[in-house]
C-alpha cells in the first residue's frame, strides 16, 4: 500500500505543473509533467509486479 500512496502523491504533485502547461502555456512545466509521467509509469509497473507476486503467493 506504501507504493500506491507514493503514486497518489506523485499525481498530486504533478497537478500544479500540468495546470501551468495546459492553462499558462509554460513549456518547462510540460517537461516536468512528462518526466513525472514516466516516473508514474515506472512506479505503476512496480506496483503491478508487487500485486502479482502477492497474488501468486496466496495460490
């Protein structure tokens, strides 16, 4: 559950930069959002693997 909470915090942190990019045309904020989205992708993969491992242990 710790990793899932990290994922939620990362999404929340990206919200400010996403607003700057989409509503204020700040291209540097767009770069930060893209990096953050890559971090989200990697963290989501870690969570997927943890869930699969836990599920397989139960079987």
